[in-house]
């Protein structure tokens, strides 16, 4: 075979691959009025596309959800207004709305409300933990918890154990050590993730909140503290991004579960 023939064959192969990739991508998306729904994300990334609800109308959110439900995929919406959530829920049977977290979950079939693990389940169940430094961090933590629940990840929660009362953290450390990933939600100076991480051998996903007085700068101070920490197993996400913290912890736990399943085969 001559060089020119080899070159022509290679070009044809590349074109064939491009066409196949284009067809694959087209089959993974569905165009509706106002959105292009990524239906292939579940197969590519392990979990489906999440809808950011802020600023979207009830009609648009409903259309996106229906597209996912038609493909037997569950839908998860973050930052959704309670009024919009109420309207959307009228179109579906299996829904769960958390007004504190500002989330909405819609399933194609039955949907059970998740509950945190009880203490005697912690050592037997691979799970994530969610910690708040203070009660005012609760909405962000709830968003993380609802994210884990949508992902099907077992979780435990620990509320109001900030560094101002160090004995509170010390009391729950035995239970925390059973978690495979931890989400720490904190405002003010944002010190709690580093303290928690110094006691644990797992990834800590630090979520700064916009809770605090003037010098906390709407969450910038805890964010900078979390990014600057010398504790090696801390990774920070965006301000008030409970979804991102929960999702990161969820994929860590999910990967462990998948490896365990492969090991049993």
C-alpha cells in the first residue's frame, strides 16, 4: 500500500469516527423549547444532569423534568423557588421538595424520603457525613444532604459542632471516623474543616457559607481560609455550594461502592 493510500485510509477512518461521535452526541441530547437536555450524562458520569432552578420558569423546569422522566431518569433541581416547586409538583406523582435546601427531587417511580443512618449502622455501611459548624449553616448543609439522597448515598449528619465548642467535635469523632467522605459546612472564619480534617483519613469537602458579620465578606473569608489551610485532605468548593460539596462526597463514596462490588465478582 502506497503512502497516499495509507493517508486516504486514515482520513476516511477519522471522518467515520467523527460521524459516529456526532451521532453518539446527538442521541445523548434532546432539544426542547428553552433547553438542550443532556440525557447521556448518566451513562458518561454515573449520575444524570442536575437542573439549576434559579431563574427558570415552572413551565421550563417541568419540560426538562418530563424529558428525563420519559427516559426513566430521576430529576434533581437545586435553588428552586418554593412557588415554582409547587407548580412543578402538580405535573408529577413522585416528588420530594425540601424548602430549606431549596431542592426538588422527581422520580419516575416510587420515591422514598431518605433518613440519616442510625449509630449502629455506621460501621456496616459505606457512607458520607455532613457537618455544620452552626445552625445558621443548615440550608447549605440540607442542600448537600438532599444531593447525597438523590445520588442514593447513605449519610450521617452532625449539626452545630463548630470550633467555639471543641468538646462537641470531640464527642462525635468516633462516629465521624466511620465515614468515607465528609462535607463540612461553615461560615464566620471557616476554621472547622481544617480541625475536622486533622482527625480523619478521608477527603474533606469544605463548603464556606455566607454566614457571618461584616469581615466575613459574604463568605469570602471562610473560603480563603479553607483554600489556604495547611491540612492536606481539605478541598474547598464555592460559597454556599452545598450541592457541589455533597456531589463530590457522593462520587467518592459511589466509587468505593463500585470497587467493592467489582471485588465481589
